[in-house]
């Protein structure tokens, strides 16, 4: 064990995470007194007995959020005042970098070095970016007849329910809560049952930063309990969700069966790299493809989980990807040299290994990996895996596996560009995709024809808060990130004022 990893093991041993919900400015047990065991996927050991919130807790949190919204303690502050508080919140997130990173790593099994360099700093930066944006947002005056003044102003929606998954708990919380809070809403956040701990700590930091009681509430619990109660609550104005398409559809149903609350969804993906023979540099393509599917153990909604390669470059590309896969050896998330941690829990690991069996039964070849690793640790490690010879009709070509698993398909000159595009679009998803070519005309044509919210040309996973992120088709509705996301937490109000004679 290196000295650097000893430090993290020692800190993990001393850790005693806060396990309670945060409602109306205070930590509290669930009304039922129930808790659930939160274990770490690194070795299966217990991290905390976490409050299991349900309908009654959701009701308490929504009432607190509504009270806060109505009396204006946050919604009534000037944008500049909200900005100052959110700046302090970002600072506190950065000051608590190591504790947040450790919690995130233990909760979901991601490498602590990724949590330190990506998850926590990104979370802080999102709050700061929306805080900076909010006092530069103007209303409009409509070009009406001169006897009227018609203004178009933006108002916060009210109570926003945010339901997030476990793959990037801090980042996705920030994608939702930062624009929602900056615009003056109150938020009730339900983190995933697999990853409640960093959100519970965030709640205290938000309060220390000066967010008034009731404005940011965190309710750990399960989907069908707390999640559904939030989705069905008659006094929640907006649900913002990231997770599976299946559960995203449930939130649309909950809204339809309750109060027609606004719903924005960011759901699954099956992103494809379309690789033409004139791709600039196959080594770079291979390295980028490997990073795009093995980072975060492939548990990323826009993970590049398919390659659609021209047959003339396919085999060479697979060989090069295999070489890069070897640099993602599964290892202890607390070792700072680890690049591939665990899957989030046993059921996710079994699901991924189930797809390996399925690929074999469907007639694909498991060219790289395909097995569980380090079972003696009690952790849920799966090696980087590449399926070749994948046909478009196979389930591994169409379904989201959510693990370090890549499916390689191919196309030939017979079908050409049109065939490549058709294959890229041949899933229910439409989150992201990439095209690799030096032909600028082809790059434009293919990126235009790909039915997805993001297309990368000769790169993958270029990412920044300045651009919207979200999906076409069953990858969702609405967009996170960028100035566009702010509108998802606002209502537009038109006010007509007569200023001249009839
Ligand atoms: P994943 O497949 O990434 O685990 P899910 O869609 O199952 O994604 O979960 C994402 C979030 O949705 C989590 O916070 C989870 O608790 C919540 N959730 C899961 N099932 C339901 C449900 N039936 N109703 C409401 N929320 C749910």
C-alpha cells in the first residue's frame, strides 16, 4: 500500500458520516424512525445507517420549502444577495474538498482521485457559475401598441423537487440545485439510495453559507417511497430528474396524475463513436474511446458505449482500444493511482456481467475482459470489456449497460455514410454521439443527421458548464447546464399596463 493510499484508508477508518435527513434547516431522523444500511462497494462494509425518508418526510420538507418560498426569505432576496450566499456555498464546498471526495468515493466506488479532481471542484464551480449569472439576467418589454406597456418578467417556480442518481451525485445535484436556487426557488433533493452521503453534508454547508432554513432540504430514501412521493406531491411545482428512462417516464405519469407539475428529465444513453477511415489518428481515437467508456466504470449516461467503425479500420481500432483498456486495471478506489473503481453495488455488477453472458449468447465475441475482478476484497469490480462482432439487432447494441463495456459494430462502403448514421440512430436514446473524420463536409452532414443532444467531432466528452446537456428521444426532455437551464426553473410572466388612452 502506498503512503498516499494509507492516508485515505486512515481517513476512511475515522469517518463517521452524518446519516440523517436535512429538513427546514436541521438534521432529523425519518418520521418512521426507519433507516437503511449504506455500505461501500469497495468491500461491502457498512458506512452508515441512513434515514429512510418516505411520504411523511416529503410532506414535511415540501411544507418547509413552501413556507420559505412564500415568505420571501430567499425568493425575495435580490439576485445580488443570493449570489453572495451561493459564492460562500461554493467556497465551503472547496474548503471541504477532501471530506466530500472521500464520501463520494466510498459511497459509489469511484476513484478518490477523480472525486478530488473532477466531482467536487465541478460541483463548486456550477454553484459559482449560476450565482455569477443570476444578477445579469434581464426581463423584456414587448413591442406592443403605444398605449400599452407589456413586460415579460421571470419568476421562480416555487418548490423544486430534484431526484438524482448515483453515478455523479455531487455534480448532478449541482446541475439541478445551482440554477434552481440561484433563481430563488426552494429545493427538496432526493439523492439516490446508493449515494446519499455527500448530499447530506452539502445541506449543512449550504446552511452555513447562509441559505435560510427550508430553502435546501435533503431527503435520503428509496425511489418508490420518497422519490414517488415527491413526484406526486400536489405542492411541488417542478421536478428535475436524472436517471433511467423508465423512471423518467414515471415522473411524467406522476405529474399527469397529480398537479401537472413541470418535469425535466435527463435519462439514459447509448452514445456511438462513428469512425470513418479518414479519422485523424486511430491512436487518439482509441485512447478517447477507452476514456469515454471506462471512466467512472462506464457509469455515465453519455458514455461512448458503442463504436461504429468502417470495416477497413475496425480491427486495428479494436487492437488499439484493447491496449488502452489495459491501463484501466480495476483497483481500490482509495488508492490515488486507481483509474477504474468499482461498480456501484452488487446488483449493478450482476447486471453488467449478465450482459456479458447475453453478448456471448447473442453471438458477439468478448474480445477484451468480461469478468469480475478482485472478488476476495468483497468489492464489485468488473474489468474493462469489449464486445466485437456486434450486430445491430443484438440487445447489447441497443440497451444501456451502464458498465465498463463497449460494443463494436461496423459498416462498409456498400452502406457508406448513410448506413453509419442509420446505425448510430438505431436506439431509443439520443443523448450524445461522436464522429471521427477529416472531411469537413462529412463531419457537418453526420453531426447534423445524428439525433442526439450533443455531437462531438474528432473529440469526445469535451464538457463545460457553458453548453446545454440533454437528450433527444428517450434520453429526456429539457436541458441541464448553461444559461438555457435557468429557464427551466422560472415561470414567464406577462404584465399588460395601459399607459395611454383607449
Ligand atoms: P439508475 O438506473 O441510474 O439507478 P434510476 O432511474 O433507477 O436510475 O434512479 C434514479 C433516481 O430515481 C434515484 O434517486 C432513485 O431513487 C429514483 N427512483 C427510482 N425509482 C423510482 C420510482 N419508482 N419513483 C420515483 N423515483 C424513483
